[in-house]
């Protein structure tokens, strides 16, 4: 039997930079969650209101994301199981059912943000009313899911191609915006605030960075993709997957930073605060020309479509993992489309709906993060890939930061 390219790497038959190629992909799918339309609104508001001030928050968020996604990927490699499956084995049946229900609600909220973002992208690009745009989005998301039936490589390639389009779109806008690179550098490496509002906005950026469904999904993407035959191979697989995570998170971070940088260069310098994506689109059109606006709308559309499909896959993982049930992927896609379609048909402001979805997400983060750090810290579960002591300490610090910030954001949103 012919060796797979991954087996050839593990056996030492492939040398040099080509060794990483068979292991690229899973992190790019998980990273899509970090550039969903919910991030667009937060980053553009931050840039237009405070200039380059909060760039360091995005940089710090990305470092947290690298740690969290690496723990999730490592769990799949070490156990051959995803996070919901491990949770089902170690928690009671009632707890597993509760975790499944909250995970499904979180994924519906995620889908709301992504669906509305893609529909808004179509509306801005082609002036299609939101409801017809949402129906077109539905067709597009079904087409993307069709890639999965052709194998994980086809799906990974499709999603990676969509991420590349988003990268090019924002690189083009950044080029046109001509930001002050000196101030960009200061903003990236100098933690500071300007008043209580900037702290709240930073909380929004940090708190909304960690997406529960990306944590569940990443462990599923690595659990059986390349199976280590012994502890040493599992360690090598994780080292390669960590490179995949670093590359994907750098790309996601660059996209998020570019949103803030563009808003700072175009809107903050004019004293204009942008809190709606359609106003951002029109503002870019006026300041930088039609092509800048088109690239913004295209980035929003593609990010929404890609992240929506990834959310559907995550829903499949949590149902199978927590309660051992499975429904056809297309049926799941159809069911999760209903809440966004109802909300869009009701005429709710799209940006407000995006903010609302982030509030709902806040409820689910602890239920993914706490079990993840807990399980990856246990040698009887992880074997030789168990966390080092410093990794566990950092993991719990991230849990405390993210959960505290999300509770604060939740409080401010409801009572502030």
C-alpha cells in the first residue's frame, strides 16, 4: 500500500519545508471563526473612535487564540476524540445534555452573525434587499457544504481560498488608506486606554475573540485526520499542527488589525465614528473610491459565507459528541438558517443583530474553555501530550480573563 504524504513525513521520507504541507488546513478552518462579521463591527468602531490605540488588544487576543486552539488541536491528536466526546465520557448524562443544548444555542447565535454579515455584504455590493440577499446566502452556504462531501482536503482548500480573498480585499483597502505606520507600530506594542469607553470597547474585542464553536471544531478536525502510531509520532504531529495554528492565527490577526487600521486612517482622522457597517461601506466609497468599498463588501460577504459553513460543521460535532446523535448536514444547515431569516425578515438593524449575537456567545465561552483546560491538564487523558505546568497556568489565566470580560460585557450590554 502506498504511503500517505503525512506518513512519509513521519517516516522521514520527506525533508525540508514540504514536511508541513500535509498538516496544513485544520487551523485555517478554525481561524475563520476569528474573522466572522461580528468582528467587523467591533474593529471598525474601535478604529474610527480611537485610531490605532486598541491595536494591541487584537494582538493580545491573537496570542490567547494561539494557546486555546493549540490545546483543542492537541486534545484531538492525543485522544482521537473531540472535546464534546471527551466531555461526554467524563461528565454525567444530564451535564452532557446541558452542554449540548447551550452549545447549539451558541452556534445558532454564531450563525446569526455570519448569516446577517453575508446578506449585508450582498446588499451593499448589489443593492439587493436583505431578505432576498439572505436567501441567496442560504444557497451559497449549501454550495460550500457540498465541498465537504468531496473530502476534507477539498473543504479545507475551499475555505482557505475564501480566507485568501478576504486577505487580498483588506490588503487592498489598507494600501489605499495609507495609514501612519509609525502609529500602527506604537498601537500594536503599547497597552493603553483613553477613558472608560475605550476599556469597554477593548473588552468587546477581547471577549468576542474566543469562539466556543471553534474550540469544539478544532479538536474534531485533528482527531482522526492524521493518526499517530505512538507517542513520539503524536508529538511530531502536534508540532506540525502548531505551525498550522501559528500561520492561520497570524492571518486572522492581520485581517482584524487591517480593519481597525483602515477605520483609523480613513474615519478617525476625519473625526467620524462609525458604528454601522453600511455607513462604513459608504464612507470608504467616498474616501477611497468605489473599488475600496467593493473590496470591503466582498470581504464581508466571503467571511460570512465561510464562517457560516464552519458553524454548521461545529453543530454536527457537538451533537454527535455530547449526545451521540447525528442529523444530515443539509438538514442542520436548513434548520439553523431559520432564526437569521426570521430576524432579517423582521427588519431588525443588521449591526444591532450582530451585537446581540455576541452577547449570546458570551454565555457559552466558559462551557468550552473550562473543560478544555481541565482535560488537557490530565495525564490519564492526554498521555505524553499532557500540558506542561506553565501551559496549564496560562490556560487558566486565559479562562479567567475571557470569562470575566464576557461577564462584564454582558452586564454592560444589558444594564449599562
